[in-house]
């Protein structure tokens, strides 16, 4: 970056100067005998040739003028937004009317949320907790989650968010490592947290975000033991609640009684009083813990006590202070703790607010948000969703939480009607595949209209890219075609925000066309960079490429000796993605070995991702092509790129797919799920095909041929699979095949499908 642009980035301002187009000759090179790094000098974010809408807002003008970005903290952003948008809807959730039935969204305003934050802050500060203590937040996305997050900041506490589907071993590891003092939990996770009393003696306080359930605290006595031994202690009518009667029966018949089991059995009747809520602490209600154990309290009781406590105001947290420790999903090893400082959120806010047009009054019904609104369903324990919600707070937007069941997300969207959708490729590919299936099944006049208006709209999108201006679809086309597509996401989505992993550019362009969104925003980042690094800009025509640095960040490709050459003199420089800047971590939590391994002496964070440079109109654009660790050397010595193969085979017929290779074998194989209806629509399956048919040799042969067609021109001959295994079940974080951020865990497939892999490698080739 130029000195001027670096200074602009440090000040948190979005420069609109567009440098001259970069050419290969314009980039400095080092000794030609040694591979050098490709350092990008992209122009900063903002609409090409004019100021972004964000820069023209009074609030941003004031912040830029006073250089207030240097003093930014998430809590200060929230407090200022409360002053500016007090009566705006901020947080909403659907009202549960029956089992698995939910009504409309009910909203809290910014002012109401601030009151709850103050009460919870004052309660926390009235306890023995001290600034800097670590506090776990363990549960699905919900209103209480964000209030707890803000209250902890206001009390000077450091949050440790945990994934909803975190395993017991990783839970113990994280809680021990961070010496947690308190925890916010929901009813599903309270038993596990409370069972850690012997493992994590520092745990002093547990705040239940749900009312205490009879038996919930009691069952925690043996819950950890039972999780370790795969004993199911859950009710048949509600799989999320532990029940003492089931617990007692299972524990009695399991094994020779251990002291903890005997204790649980002996005190069973005492531990379940008729009204647990009347006890103020666990010690009051639970006889087995007279001398130790955390205090447990309900959310509403904590708020009441906070309201009665004397208020000392917010803790003065500085931009350089850590406000959270986010743990990675752990696809290959133990989760890694990433301490995030307050100032690291400045680049994410700049990228969202500088690259996304501010919306207002989208025709919402009275009593609902009259401004932009998002649906919160991606895990808040992941940096992507967490950063997005703080961006929304800065912008004064509304956040509606999903109902807790990922299978009901489409119903939540229909009720909420979000104006911009935060998504990962796996979610958007499902939307894309569903639309493609509808088009394939259409006939006659309907198919003619679909093709006509989709083609017309595609031409309009090309004009948008050329003139950098949103063009509305024709009224008739919108009524006959596009309104139906848009209805799948609630009908009001005008922006798609994509993160987590690369997505097929053809599918992404189709979604922009069919949904009539004015922006598809792709970004690249990691937990270690607060989810930011490089992105595209509004009206970017080259979907799938990342071509603009985030303010305050630097980006380069580093050569990998013997594998990748990032020398700018190459036609297509390729290397490891490295990031440096305001959002990048300084060190891993209590892991100096990892810090030394991934952050070099010049401050560059080595991500392990591999990208390739392509020049478009003289401008370098980066495209992610894989992971350093996902390259396997086959038996004959060829290197295969597993990520590239996965991307080449993305299709509606196989919603989930992973390529597997053993270095002791001569070829790769594929494990996948299939969408039977999509396979029928494309002709891979006959109309009478079913679950049994997809396990047959004929279908697998057709599927392998389908992969060959998809990979033609993209893959090398030895990268095509020679066998395939179709799984009859969905891949989820619960069965450990996916991370909470919906990435495949390759090591789990190697382990869980060991027998199937043996069979594929020893069976006749398909």
C-alpha cells in the first residue's frame, strides 16, 4: 500500500482515490533466482469514482473528522447507537406458541436492550467477578446471548463463546485453559457446565438463560460421566432436557457404582425440590455441594438483582483490550483460542458500512423494523456472525433471531423478511439447487417465461456492473418470475453477504439475477483476522474473485518453496495467503508455539490458504484455490488438490461432498450425499428411483460420469475419482462431520468412514 493509503487505513477512513491499473511490470520484483512474494496494492473500498453512501452519512463524517475510529470499542458503538436510534427495533425473536410452533417476531428497541444490559452489568459487578475474568456464553443464537455479550463488556469481563454443538472433551479443554469464572448457559448445556465443578474449580457463577427445569441441575451430577460413556439420559419427548428418573435408572444399571454415581443416587430426592426457582443459589438447594460448587441463578433473577444493585457505570475498556476469546472450530486439532481486541472490529465495520448502501423504510408493517434487518442463524460463537451483529449495531439495524431449529430457518425468513442475508456457501447452494430444480421441472408457458425474464435480467446485471447502478427488474417480470424466487428468502432481501468459504461463481451470479439483489458481497477472512482481509466491492463483475483490501489491512501471497511461486513475474502467481493489519491477532491464547508458527517476524499472519492471481483489465484479482494441508501425494507421486476437486464437483445432485485420498493408494474417491429429487430432474435417477437405487452400482457409475463432466477442463486426469460412497444421512456438527461454521472435517471422514474407504479402494473400479 502507498504511504497515503496506509495512513488513510490507519485512520479508519475509506479513501476513494483509484490508483492506476496494476500491471506485472509495475510491481517491484526481487532477485529473479528466488521466488518472491506478491504484495497487493488494491485500491481501498468504496464505490469506484465516488464516495460510498457510508462516507456521506453525518455520523461517519463526524467520526472521520474527530478520528474517533482510534477510540472505537464495541460497547461505545452500542452506547452511541442507543442515543441515535433509541426507539428503533434492535433485537427480535419469535414467540413460541406450542411445541415446534412459533408466531410472529416480538421486538426490543435499542433503549430497552440498553436497560437490560445495564441491569445485567450491575449484577455481574455485584459478584466476585473482576475485570479481565473469563465468562463462557454457551447456547444457540438468541436475544439473551447478545445482551450477555454487551453486559460482559460493560463489566470489563472477557467472553468465551462456545459452539452449540461443542463436544465434552473440547468443552473441558476450553474451560480449563481459560480458567472460566462464570457462564451464561441455556437449559441444554447447564448440566454439562455444572458437571465441571471438579475439572474447573474456578467456576463460581452459572446464569441460566432459561427457567430452571426440574431435574436439570440434578442430572448434571452424572452428566459428564454419562457423556463420556455414551449413556443417553434424555427424555424421549424432549431430547434437549435431562431427566432424573432416566438418569437414576441408567446410572444404577450401568457399572459398579462410583462415588459420584452413589452421591447422585443418594441425594436424588433432595436435589429436586418442587420449585427450584425459589432457591437463590445452588448451595441453598443442593445438599451434595455444601462446601463447593458454582452459584446458579436464573436470568430474570439476575436482572432483578442487578436492578436493585448500585450502578457504577461501564468499565472503561480500551481499544487495545481483549473483549473476547474466540475458539476455532478445530477441524484438525484442539480448538485454538484467538484473543480479539476491541479495535479489531473497526475493519469489519468499515467494510460493511462502506461497501453496503444504508437502507431505510423497506415497507415493513407497523411495529416491525422500518430499517435494515438480518436473520441471525449462523453460530454467534463464530467470528463471522459475531462481527456482523456488531456491524448492525453500528448501523442501527435490527437483528431477528432464528427459532432455534436450523430446519425451520426458511419459515423464520418468511416471518422476518430480512433485507440482507448473511450466508455461507452451503446455505446458498441449497437455495440455488432448489431454484434450479423448479426451473428444470417447469414446462410450457411457465418455462418460456422463466427463461425469457432470467435472460433479460442477466443483461440488466451486466449493465449494473458497467454503470455501477442498480437496475430494477421489469414490473411484469418481477410479478411473474422474480417475486416467486424472492419469496423463498422472505421477499425483501436486497444484499447477500457471503463468507466462510469460496462459492461457485456461476451459482452466485444466478442468485444475483434471480433474487434481484443489488449486491453480492464476498469477503475473505479468518477467526484470526476478525473475519476480514480482502473482499469485492459493490457491483463487482468478477464474482468469485477478491480484489480489494479492507481498510487497515494488508494482503499478500507468499511463495512456498517447492510448491507455489508467488513471484509477480509469473503469469499466474500462486502462494499462501498472508494478512497483516488492525484486525489480525497478536498471539494465540496460551499457545506460543502456534503464534511462532503462524505469525512471522514482520507481523504477517500465514493463513494456510492458497490463492492464485489473475489479471483482469490490468488489475490483479485473487481466487482461493485450496489449503496447504489439503494437498495429498498419491502412490505414484502425483499431487492432488482435494479442495479444488470438491469445488469442481459442486452440484445440486450432491448437496454435500468431500474428496478423500490416501497416499498409499493410486487414486481419489468421493463420499457424498445425494438429493433424490434433483437427481431425477437431471436424469441421473429414473422416476421410480429411491434410497435403495442410489446405493446401486448403476447409479454410482452414472454419478462418476457426472463428476467427469463437471470436472472437464478444471482437473488433471489423476484428480478424477474412481469410486464413490453415498451416505444415507445428513452431515452436521452433531455427528462431527461438519464444523459449526459448516465446513467439512476431513479427518473425521477418514476416521468414521475407514471401513467404507477400505471397501472403495479394494472393490472393482466404477
